C-alpha cells in the first residue's frame, strides 16, 4: 500500500516553519517561548497519529524492540549525556519533534530504523514503515556516580507531558507532569502534551544538561526549560511560561502521579502476599520550619483533599519506607522507588496543596495525584521550581519523622471501653536529643472525642510510639486527626496528619 506524505509530518513541518522564524544565541528557552506564544494565537490541533498500523506492535513486541547501544546520540563525541529514542507501538501512536540545539539553531533529529534492533520482531517487517514513523519519546543517559561508572538511564519522556527520573540505585516509580489542568473536576481533566523538544548540546565536561520543551493543549501553550543534574539525588530545575488560549478553571503546578495499593495502615490487603505495595507512602508539606506528614491511604472511590498554605517552602510524594522486608517484592523493588520533592524557586504566594486519591484494586494503576494550586489562578503564568528524585529526606528537614502508621477499629482485646473506638499507633524516630520523654499533642477536628495519648519508647525504631484512642460521635462527617511531639513547648517532630475515612470510623 502506498501513502502520501503523512499528515503528522505536515503538522511537524508547520511547527518547524514557526520555529525557523526565531533564532537565539542564549539557549533554547527564548526560542521555545516564541514558538509557544505564536502557537497560542492559533486554534489547537492535536499532533496527528502516525499513518502506520502501530496496533500490530503489541506489548510483547514492544519489549523486544531494542535500541542499539552503539547508536546513542552524542556517543561518537563521548559527551557526558547521551540519548536514546522511543519507538512507536502499543498506545504510543503520536510522534514528538526532537531537535539538537547548538550555536543558536535547531537541527532536527529524524526517525531512522538504524537506531533499533528488530531481530526479535522481524516478522513485523518494521523497516518498511520507516518513512511513516516518528519518535514517541526519548531517554537521557548519564553517569550517576557510585561504583558503576557506565552510562545509566536517568530521565525519560513518553506520553503527554509525563516524565520520570532516577538517582543512584533507584528504580522507576512515580511520575511528574509538566502541567495539570482541571484535575479536581471529575471527568474534565486535560492532559497537555510536550510535542517538541530542543536539547542543548553539552560540553565535554558538562555536569548538567539543558533542554526545552513546547507544551500544547486545547486550553494553553507553554514553554519549559529543564536543567538536569544527575547523581545520587537527581535534580531538575524547571522554568515554565504559559500562554493560555482561554480561561482555565484550575491550573495544577508541579503535578506528581503515583500509586498506593495498600500499606501498613490499610484495612484491606486484597489477599496480596506482599505486606505493602506502593510507589509513595506519604504526602509531605513544608511551610518554613513546619513540616506535615500525611500517610497515604486507600479510598473506596474518589477523594479530593485541599491543604491551604500561606507560603509554600516545599511539598512532595515520599517513599519513606526503605525496608525490603516490608514489601517482599523481588521484581518491583518498591523499597528502591524514588521520592520526589518540589521546592519553589520564586514566591508562589498563597494557595493549596491538592491531593487526589482514587480507588484501585491493582498495583498497575496510578491512583494518587498531588499538585500546587495558586490562589492567583490563571494570573500565575510563570513559575520556577526545583524537583529532586531522592532516596533520603530533604536536608532541611531536621525534626523527628513518622516511620510507621497503623490503624485499627477492631476491639480484638475484649477490654472494657474498647468497643466503638479507633486506635492510631504512630512511630516516630530521628528526634533531636531530649532530656526527658516527648509529649504528644493530639488535635481532632470533627465530632469526635479522645483520651490522653500514650507515649512509649520504641527501641526497635530508635524512637517513640504514640497510641491515640479516638471515639467518633458520628461517621457521616469528615474528621481529621493530627499528632506532633513536643519537648513541652516546641515541636520536636513533624506533624502527623490523618483524615479518618468512613470505613475506619465504622468500628466493628
């Protein structure tokens, strides 16, 4: 069958004509912003699908299309960063436009079958479709340090504006996104795409890679400049400028997407042999010297929570539990999944950290979303932040930390007065040195009663255990419990915060 020039190639050509009208000697960002601004005055047109039957490339086929190790981009020049390109297939059916940026100009990186080893899928005859195919994403390879000095996959972009990164000894887990639009409005969420990338050619001694991307959706265009610094903790600085096409109800900044199936605080384990299954186990928020930790928990369907913040210092979805014994998964390596911490690099003003939780009965579904929503709304069109993929805590966090949360509504001990109550068992460690045992401050919001909490030394976590008993008066209204440890006056721990779900409230 013969094809005329594919529609998606005409679309790319149009974008390149817009791009060619701009030249900049100070990097790709000025170029990307001008392209985005020009495109924002035009009606939205989604990047067309490739005119090739990618449906025949099944999941199994896709896993056997190998990128040739001797074909990584910039390999011949032995630069500190190298690139691999993602092949179309499965549901990856829309191409992206890739260019190398050097001396103030963009040089397109064109799709070619030379990059791929088709030996294990030779029955598909993919070479014959070369002129109708395009890249659907790319990987950045770098040296992360440690004992292994080889090039390692560090960052990958594929699908909408999603991306994932790795630090030393980490395994892929949660994802970040360029932008979230109308995420809290069920059924109305919009997923902007990164459709073009310009990658600045690094110097031979470069420790950072700079690249830019064009963001496009029905509601807005935008340009983002990335500065990638790989290592034990892989850091990324993002600078984004938006050019809205129309009014947007909700703009989610620095969105993160993760998975929480069940954990130590869960009432239901679905018959799973693994004690815990999650990419992240808590949402952490920093306001100046105050830190809040909210353990993630499964919900029966859809749950949305907003935490007002006067001035944000940082927030993130954290995988704090690093003990393999708590997961027992030799394939997924949940204990090695990264945390992602977001730090504004300018003043974002007042706003809120939004947390969306969806019910899941599987570990293959991302059901957790967290992002920043500014009170300025659409007026906040320019924002900068640092995003770090880390295995440890943010270094600014010097207070005690929650290391385990357990909850029960079962009166299994048959002691009098235990029926109809909830117990939270919360372990803290990493506290500053104290002259005497800490004091637990328990605050409850809602129609609920409590008794003085019990504080016990827990040598097994080298810290302290708090046992708080909660007696709900009704299960029909939202309730929130918070616990922090003090030295009698000042906080010596982060604040544990827990929304009490109806399923837990209904004691058996």
